[in-house]
């Protein structure tokens, strides 16, 4: 997990399709900016 998150220790650590995505702040920001669907390939 440390390797996938580049050593970051924030929680939660979100993985999408096995790739490190970030923390909840990025998740919420991308959801508001309509970029989350692209990451989820929806």
C-alpha cells in the first residue's frame, strides 16, 4: 500500500481499478468537476 500511494499516509486511501487514486478530498473534487466518471470509466 505504501508503494501504491507513494508513501502517503492519509486515510482513506482510494484505489480505483488497482491504481492509487488519492484521498477523499481528490475524490470529492473530481466528483464535483465531473472527472470521477472518467476515472471510474462510467
